[in-house]
């Protein structure tokens, strides 16, 4: 199942900043996702706002929670189940929402 992860942190807690730098942060996130079995589809960063966006494929909430653990140490994490827009029409037809 696909999820979008939104992880935010403050400038003071930024792992790429000068206050609490963590040169291994990206490696920790990648390792955590790999270890949990979550497949990273793609990641994005809005640097000025200190926000990460990840699209991942996860089989359950437990593995998803394990995957985002390093992100929780520096800020807040929210995740949302999503579907590909290209598949939404087929789903909507099946559910009787569209013709």
C-alpha cells in the first residue's frame, strides 16, 4: 500500500543545520526504511520549510512506524494512505462513484 509521509522539524532541530547536525541522518533514514521492509518510492525535501515528503510502499502500520523512527527524533511525522491518481478512476468506477 502506498503512503505519503510528511516529516517536519524546526530549524533548531534540523539534522542538516548547525545547532544539532547529524551527518549520518540520511543514512539512518534509509537504513530504517530498508530494515523495516518499507520500499522508498521517492523522497522530496522542502529545505527552507524543513519538511520532508516521502512516497513509500508499506505492507502494514508496524513496518511504517519502524521506517519513520529517525524522523520522529527530530520532529513530527504524519503519514497518509494514498493511491496513484492514474488508478483512481478505475477505483471510482468499481465503487460506483463514477461511470
